[in-house]
C-alpha cells in the first residue's frame, strides 16, 4: 500500500486491480444495466458524450452497497491521508459506438466546495474497459494546478487554453479489467476515449471529499435541493462516511 500511496501523491492517480470480486462485478453490472433502463429519463446527458446518473446510492439498495463499499472507501482514505466523506456517486455510461471522447478536464472546479484538501474519485470498471471502449487517460502531476475554472468536456482545447504547459505533459492511458479501479485527485487532468465497441461502457464512480469540506455557495445539482447557506458543513446523512454506515 505504501507504494500505491506514494504513486498517487506523486502523479495524482493510481490503478488498483480487483477492488471487486467477480461475483460483485456481476451483481453490480447487472443492476447498473437495469437501473439505467429504469431511469433513462433522469439522465444528465453531456452532448451525447456519455449518460450520467447521480446519487444512485440514494435510490437503489444494490448500488448503494457499491457506493458505500467499505473496502474502496478505506483505500481512498489511505491515499488521501485524511478523513473523507462521500460527496456523491455517479453512473457514467458510454453507449456502444458513441464515438465521442470526454476531453481533458479537472473535476474539482465544478464542485461547490470550500476549505477542503484534495478530493478524489474511485472510478470502478463494471465491464472490461480497453482503450477502444473508453478507458481513461491521465496527465501525471497536473493535480498541482488548483487555480483553474471549470472546463468544457466537449472542447478538446479548453483545459490547454487555460493551462498551456499541460499540453506537452506526459499522458498515461489506463485500461481496466472489470472490477479494477483508478483513483484520481479532483485536480488531476484526465479524459476518456470514445467507445467504438459493441458493448456499453459501465463505470461507477465514488467521489470522496475532505470530511471538513464546507459549501461555497455556488450552484450544483447535488447541493441545490438542500438549500444550504455558504459556509455550511457538507456532512450529515447526505454525505456519509461509508465505512461508518
């Protein structure tokens, strides 16, 4: 684990194989496919790049197990080095032959967080994800750029116009077997390749934040219904510590 922690803190991402057993993969993949069909009307679609369903853990008992998976949460907390809470989960699906890339971006600039240390995401593959099915590519070390505004996922130039030096950074593409996981910092630049295959790419993402994070006051689909005041702590049952549930 020490090597994983060192690699994560240096590069801003790390691959961890087999965070799920084959039986868990089948259970969660089958349920994810069923959930997508039941909730297609609820999807947040990003210019046909992918379909996104947020906070599925609050709606489905099987997917709740995956979002609150204590083993995955424990790895995340060891990588971070400080106490974490769940920010939200999301199901990200690239349909067969979607043929659209999710261009380089950082996650953290989208989130209404204040007073926080580096958040991180666990990107869990529920199917095999070779490059042609839309695996992730990372910009090692880019987590040090914490000053950028949100980027446009559909614009391949947007991140690089904001941080020109990142255009020539090394790029690491990370194929995953079903049950593998990547953890990446909320500030690590990353993209996902197009899905050119006959199989949908199902990924389940658990996003963790510093347990002391407060609300910045900016709009977000997760916090808007809560009617929080700026400075309010992001804690309570909506933002659990998964290993304590």
